[in-house]
C-alpha cells in the first residue's frame, strides 16, 4: 500500500503541481459530491493540485498519467473491468473513495442473487443490458494504494489523505470502532438504552458516530473496524455482536442476516457473519 | 453513371461533462438533416428495484438514498410517503414542516451546485466552476457558500448532507431543538440575499433564442409551492393523483441506454424547476415573486436555457420557506408517528430537485418489501432532451464538429440530468451522412 507517495516539493511554480484524476464506476456520485462539498477548501485544492480529469466538475479532460487517481464506484460491467486496468496504468497513486470502490457497495447485494432475474425485474428487454453477475471492489482488479471507506466518504478524511500525499507522507487513518467515538462524545448507547441493534461495535470510525447521535443504530457505512479484540489489522468480533442481537435483543436469524448484509455486506467479516445467519435461518 | 453518394460526417464526444453520472450522445446527420438523436446512458445498472425485494420497510430510506448522492432526500421522501400510505399514517404539523425544511436544504445544495459549478461556466465560457473562479472569485465563492447553507440545513436535520440518516417512516429518528434551528438563521439570511443576487446575475446572461413547444409536468398543491404533496398536473390539462401515475406515464426501454424512457401518453415532457415554476409561480413567497417580476421575463418560461433562472428562483424560494418554517417551529411531542404494519401497496410522488420522483411499494404483513418501482426525473426528461436536441441541431450544422458537440452538451446541461438516478447518462457521437 502506498509504496510510491507523490513527490511534491512545491518550489518550482507550474511544473510541480501534481495532477489529479477523478474516475467514476458504478456509484451514486455521492463521494464525488463530497469533493465538491469541500466548498471552503475546494478552490484551495484547485490551487495545490492540477485537476486534470474530473468530468463531473469540468469539461477539460486531459489524458494521463496522473499523480493521484481517485476512484469512485465498483466494477459491475465487462467494460469497466477493462477500463480500471487502464486507469491503474496511468496512475502513480490510486485511491478508492467510498464503500462502492472499496467494498463493492450496496449494489453488491446482487452477489447473492441471480442477476438475470434482477434484470427482468427492472428492464422489459433484459437482453440489452450488459452486466456482470457481481459488483466487486477495485482491489479485486488492480493494486490499490489507499482505501477511503464510507458511504459517503468523510471529506475531512479525504483532505487528510490528500494533504499527507502532498507532503510526501504515507496516509494513515484510524480504524477503531464507532463505539469508541460514542463514548468519547458522551452519546447515550442506543443498544443499551433503547435496545436498538447497532453495528457501532464492529464498524470503522470515520463518520463521527452520526447515527447514534441522531438516536438510531449505526448501519455500517464505514465497513469493518480493525483490531477491536484480536489485535491490529484483524477483523472485529462480529460473532459476539450477532449473538447479542439474537439472544439479547431477540432478533430472528433473518434479521441478524440483514444487519450484516447492507452497505458493506460483501466485505469479508460482514459477509462471513451474514452467511452464518443464513445457515441459521435455514435450520429454523 | 455517377450516382450521388450520401456523405457521412461523424462528430464524437465521449463523455458529457458537468453532469452527474456517465453517458454519451449519438446524432446522425444525413444530407444535412438530423436523423436520429440518441442520448445514451452507459452508467452501469445497479438494480435497486430488485434488491429492495426482501428487505424490511424500515431499511428502505437508507437503501434508496444510495440511488443518488446529489438528491438522497428526494428518494427518502418519496419512499416514506409511499410506505406511510400503506400503513395509513399522516405526518402533520412540525414533522411535516421539518420534511419540507430538509427538502429545502437539498434544493438549495443541488441547485446552487448546478447553477454555479455546472451550468454558469457555459454562459461565461469556462470549462468548470473552478476555472471560472480564477476570473470571478467573488461569484464562485458566493455560489459555494450558498450551496453550503443548504448543506447546513441537511446536516442539522439529517446528520450529514450526503445520505442523511434521520429520515424514517413516520418522521425522524431525532428532531432538533428550537435553538438549534435558530442557529441557522443568520447564515440563511445571508444566503437569501445571495440568492437574490444570483437571480439578478443569471437573468443578465445571454440566452439562445429557442422556444420549443413542451409539456410541463409538476406537482401542484393548493396551499404552497410543492415538495411532498399535491396532484400531478400539466399545462395541457392533466390532473391526477400519484396513485394514477402508472395509468398515464409509461416507461419503455431503448437498446442504447441503461435508463428507461418515460412518456406521458406517448409524448415527451419536462419535469423539474422550469415545469414547477411555470405551474406554481403563484405559490412563490413575496421576495421570489418580486425578484422574478423584476427580471422582466414573461411566464411561462418555454426556453429550456431558462432552466438556470428557474433553478435560481427556486433557491431563493427555498431560503424564504426555510426561514418561515424555522420561525414557526415548535418541537413535536414525538420525533416520529408510531407505525403499525399492515400489508398493501402505496404510491407517492415528490418534487426532487430535478422533478417529480415516483415510488411504488408492495409490502407484506411482516413489513417486508415484495415489489418496488421507482421512476426518477431524468428518465422522464430524457425524451424531451432528445426532442430539444433534434430541434436545436439544424442551426448548428454549419459549425465545425467540436462546436456542435459543445452546443449539444449545453442543451443537455439545461436539464441538470442526473445519470446515476436515471440508471436504472453521456458520450457524444454524431455521425453525419451527406452534405452538411
């Protein structure tokens, strides 16, 4: 990861501005909008970075290579599986932005379904639709230098990563669970106080514990936390949380399954847990 | 014997810029006459209507928000209203006001983005809002701050502006205290003045002389400018409830697009700010009414390029409405009306920033979604965009290909198309056959 940070000295006037490309695959545009939502910092960003390719924001589209490529969206069509290879070839540093690019996104719910049947639900003439049977993260297709989680990404995290890269540093973001943020902010635990099945104990920090602060359950936008029980880099204890949902909060197996099979349902720790409860569902 | 062979001229633009999502345009010109206009949406399909099946009704607002990062509130609003219809729930008073308020936030954010960053560069001759800022720093800064004021409303009520988290069937997971809303007032007062300046600035642009004959479709409610309620009406006499939508509007699939085309009784029509303003200008609040009148433009606005003006007037309206709603806010006794699940089918239409957004759901006795249908605004405008291009093209044919392509993109951007929404959009490829 990130073995080739952008070399930026910022001393020579024009030539030194690193180039940025923003590429879209299957997605909702929300993470690209998060870049435009930088508002106060957007024009400043336009000064330190040379925005060479960002079709959603600019008609000027220059060819690569690019110093930094931001990728939104997942791979869901044969054309896109091919296009990402060419983007990788043109990018010095490639960063995925958001749940779709990092983990397959909500549209990865197709991975458990029959896509031919899906086409028939949505389209009168399914034969015109070119679509792969799966929605997969960028990392299953090319080497990814850094991943930004979130649905949508947090713009402060994006700025932090870009600032690190511009300074020639390896970007680093925290991986602890949302639960810790709630405790730090003094937010009343929705699971303990209201019996709401919250994914905060196993979900990665980044949003600032928005959902519990709004009186509801975390639903896993930032993917699995790391190192909560087993240690750094290791998956969170989903099985303990799932058992609490089932035995403590009386969720039936299919309800436990749906908790884990959501925005980031295809990423390993959540996928494995949902498969366990799919099995339970069949048994009961 | 020399038979005159038709000449082919091909113009190609691969990705239409400054729109949300990805698509292309293919135009065929034969002997100087426009043959086919195909707006090709190649945004990959994401199958929302299919994977909503089997999910619990309370997951729907979180899932449908992901159809569009620019207008998630619209998806959430159409969804909760359709589901509430099934469960027999009426959301009234302060909760209803808060729903209007969060929708105002989304209109302000989405419209300001389009007016300043996506469409104004066309009128001032720049590639982007960021490039425009080099010469017009104060204007772009004003636009970004205006956009931010909309985001501030959404963040306060919804936790964040992209994919807000608090909207649920029956109301919200949390409602703000009075003083939290009052905290927005100063910035919204600044934004209201900036919105007045925006309308005046935009009214001074040079508009192409283009007056196609269009059908406008929008919601209309007796009391106010429409967000969540009202009859679906047109300038040609249509007046129906959302429940009757599928009897009048039909989606058809075309081979060149992953978005379905929706027609009204077989014809194309316009939804969105221009349609809403033409059909509801009598419901504007005093300041927006006055500023629109001062612009000297006669309603109805038939020139699609005036979409940017309608959008600017709506930013001003949304700010006036926000301030009005904040002024009268008293927190409701409960953040949400309790839900009792019952099986059934419900339909609802609300006014997304880009126009009417229709949802239909069938729910079983356990609250599980058995069927879902969603008709987004861009798939409704697609037919009209193609029609406008067909009518606008003849005046462009003497221009070099690159300029034709740019002019076509400008027409398309008038509609603020959201391709991510419709896929369930642009690359320009013009083939010219014969002398142009």
